[in-house]
């Protein structure tokens, strides 16, 4: 069984050396986290518990300049960082999908 949540964070970043994205700008990132597991007693995990873990991770990055915490904050690297941060918090196989605006996303599965 798979279940997921969606959260958001607002961040600024620039991509050093990139023609279009080399200047500081911001995005509202949509972050989807999907866990997979057995529904014990009717639930894989309580949505509130999953949201709490994800929100605690996102708080570290929300309303920040991502270049202060990563060298090249592409959506791929943001996705990998969030996945690594969540790995120690979640006891399930999961995936993270980070949307940068509309129609553009990166995904990692852990």
C-alpha cells in the first residue's frame, strides 16, 4: 500500500554559471512524499505523523536562500537533500518528488 502527502516551501536560489537561472530568484516548491508499507491495524502511518516528520525537515529550508546550505541548489539536488534528511526519520521505503513551479519536477526513491 502506498500513501502520500503534499507540503510546500518557499525558497530563493541561483544556479552558478547558469544562463537563465544564474540570478537570485525564488520558487514555491511543492514537495510530495509517498511511503510504502503494510496497513497494520488499518494504517500504514498516520497522516499527521508523516506530515510532522516532513514539516520538520522542510522548516530547515523554508524561507531561506538555498545557496547558503548547498553548493548547487538545482531541483535534483534539493530533492536528493530532502530525501537524505527524511531517510533517518521514516521507517518505510519512500519517494520524494519536488516540483519547481508548474510542470517541472525531480524525484528520488529511497
